[in-house]
């Protein structure tokens, strides 16, 4: 089993930046893909960005391309999401996800609120 702990959410004005972190523990060698999803009130959970741990290959939502950057620190079993030029529509609970042959693990989520 994989445990995930997110940090770095908060309140920011439009145009500002935040950096989210997700630290993995447990069966970390079983993780194939790790990244971020988000869910705004009344909406379904959607992919933001994920990274393949072994290759560094990334997959992005069109809505965040060019504004968000995902990276990994393999030594610390941590994935980061640098969010720049934030917009009010980026407001959501952001969830860390780790996927592998065992299935999916989710963090508890961290709130990101962007004021206009």
C-alpha cells in the first residue's frame, strides 16, 4: 500500500503562484505514475498533470499547459506541482494520486483558492 501526504495549498490572488508537494511512503517501488487531480464544487474530479516515475514523461490537462509544471524528486519520493498565473477557475481541492499494478492511492487533498 502507498500513503500520500499533500501540502502547499492555500489562498492566492489571480496571477499568483503556489507550489504543491506530495510525499509518498510505503510500497513506493510499486508506483508507476504519480501526479495531481482536482475537483471543484459540483464538478467531477479531473486530471491536472501526471508524471511517469521511470521516464519523466508527463501528461497535462489543456487548461493548465504553460502555467503549471510537474516535477519529481525520486530520492525523496516526492512530486511537486508548481502553479503559476493562477486563475479563479483553478480553485479546487487538489488530490495527489499514485498508480501502479496494485491500483490507485489517493491523498486527502489540499484546498487551492484563487481570488479574482
